[in-house]
C-alpha cells in the first residue's frame, strides 16, 4: 500500500486515483467486487472492460450490473451500460466482460466504474490508442507466482504514466511448488492436488492472485494486453501434432497421458483465462480441431508509431527437439521445428512486413536470443529449440532492409538486453533489440541455483553471467538475480527501455533502475542512469 508520505511526495492525478481506490478497497467495493476492475486490448475506438461480482451478494440481490463511463474522474457526466442480472452467473464464474469496440474516441482518457445494488467499484482508467502518436510508453511484465513473493513491483507499475501494459504470461502458476516464500501467500487448490486438474482449480488461482491489492490497482489504472506462456495451462507444454493433443513434461501429473483428459484440461484452462483476462480473442470451443479453440495471436496499431504483434508461443509449438531441454548441446532437429505453427507463422511474417518504417514491437514470451555457454545452449524450450524458424524470421527482416524489430520477452526469470543480429552463426548486422523483463515475483536463478546443474564450473551466478555475456556478443546486459518490471518509451526515431528492479520480499521496497538502453537504427547503447 502507498504511504501518506509517498503520496504527498508525488501528488499526481494518478496517485490521487490510486489513493482513493486504496481507501475503497477496504470498504463495500471490496465485498461486492472482490477482484476489482480491469481493462484490456485498447484500440482507437474501443476497449474491453472487466469485473467480477461476488456470487454471495448476487445470490441475495439479483440486480443488474451497471457500467458508468466518463471522461471526467469525478463522473459529473457519464454514459451507462447495463448488464442484466440473468447474464451474471456460474457459467462465467460471475465475471463480466464488456467490449466497447466502436463506441469510443481515439486518444482519449476514460474513467469507469461498475455499480451493483448501489455499491460502486473502485475507479478504473484507460486511454484509447491515438490516431497518430509521437511518443508512447508501454510497461511489460511476466511471471508472477503469487506464493513466490509480494507484488510490490505492481505498486510501482501502477504509478507509472503508461499507455498500456504488455503481460507476457505466467499470470498464474498451475502448479503449487511448495510452501510460500513470503508470509501470507500460501496457495491451495480446491481439488487438493498440487497441480490444476479442473476448471475450479484454475478459477481459484485467478481469484487468489487477484486478491492482491497492488495487482488490482495496476489493473485498474492501466489497460493490459495479454499473451500467455505455459503456466496458464501446463508447465513446458507443446502440441503433439500426430496425437492431436498437448504434451508436457510434468512428472506424475494426475491427468496422465489420457488424450480426453488433457483436452478437457485445456478447455478448462482456456475458459478460466478468458473469464479473468480482459482480451478480445477468437473462441471456437466446439471446433473439432483443438488448435482452433482459441486464437490468441492478434495485433494493435499504436498510432502509426508502432505495430504491437502479440504471439502465442505455447499452443502450436512442436515438441522441443534433442535430448534434454536446459543446458544441453542441441541437435540438427532444432533447425526443423516450428514454434508458431504454420498459420501463425504465415500471419506473423505478413505482419512483420506490413506498413513501412514503424517499430515492430513483438510480445514474444520466450527468449529469442541465442545463449550458448561452453558448448551448451541455455534453453531449447525457448527460440533456440526452434532455431530454423527463428532464422527464417531474421532473413525476412534482413531482406527488407529493416532494423525495426523490438522483442519484449520473458519466461527466463531474468533481465537481459540483446541486439538481434541477422544470424546467430555469422552475425553481420543488427536488425533490432530484445528486452527480457525479469520475473515480477517468481523464483529467479539465484534462488533456484539452476545454472549449477549444467555449468558447475561457475561457482557464483555472477561468474556464469559473465561467461554468458562474453561468449554471446549480442547480449549486452544480463542480470539473473533480480525481480521487477520494465518500460519501453517509443518515439519515431528511437526507443528507450528501462529495466526496474523491485525486491519481492519487501512490501515497502523502492524501485531501482537496473539499466537503461537506447536503440536506434541498428545501434543499441547503454545509457547512464543518474540515481
Ligand atoms: Fe515463469
């Protein structure tokens, strides 16, 4: 929570809203709307708005839900949208999603709140995307295991002045890894299992994660654009195209190898995600082809300045090739496998070439850059396991003479900044930059000690980091000992990315700038940070 001193120090409109909302979080609003409010997928003319009504309150009152929308934070004038009581119910776990596509004006700040039986929710805010933008700032986050740490980073993210937040996945963790790392963050599943086995388990996790006031405030104050990674469904999952079902590496999972049970689990995971994440995605849950149940990949025109391309890197990918996936030597098959699947790959290539000189900002989930240390690849679960497809993407950009690729990545639970060369075998020029944001709260390499399994020759993590950066010249910054969030400021001729560190063990921790980089026309430069 914000302290009074912090408030007085900054005193912006954002903070005032934050403060008023924090007061509301302790009152009736919290009882009626326990998971707060959220907005997502803003466009020039619309947005998706979200809330959830407490089922106990709804059982007692059976009222319609009202949405009030205003350009004025004090709501002197507002438009009202009505959601009938009959459409709120267990079929969507009492969540409500309103798509205002086509009803809003470009480049406008809106305030909204829900009203149920006379009780007002906290106030949410979003801005529609501008028609023409000169400058835009995006936040990006990933990996927020609730029981691994506090969401102090979200408290700081909530206070940033942003156009939107890109969430790169692992919004929930489907597996309970053990006791919580901080007091008060224990998570159990309704089924009593250690891993989600049905829709109630997934729904429960979203509710637990959204009980956090800092996450609720960040969702209220910024529109989010989400992709997912594996943990919204199944750890390290891939698609077995021959069997027509997802495969996974979790040992002794209760669903076992039974195709029907895994497909049912997939339906459950998709349903819960769609219920709790405000995204405008295509759904065809009755399609005989499981790969058509959801189409999550989509794109956004950021006011002509940039093109945000959101990828789905977990639904279509083939099984990672070779023996082992982490810290291994690799094999020729890694040049033949597909991460994106045929249709998405075709779509992605079209999107990369669309338009002229604007930035191509890709919500990319898993690391794109090669990390090869003493002859072993860091992870074949990331793009290195799909190196042929990666090279085809680089060739496409390279042939067009473009240098406008900006990859926002996560998954690794580390902060990293890298040039994107035209080839990792024979790099000759730079086509863009990759920015990996650290986990918001999930366990990092220092806590997990992962590097020791494959590289015991490095006694400390710092030694390993030095080896990785010196052996992979495109990597310009690597920090595997941190947590936090990142910001990217886009302008027509350059971008500036700031990686921020926030200690997840401390609910009052301050944010700290770890590193700042500027990218322009094939040149990535580290900038001085004045603390
Ligand atoms: Fe993660």
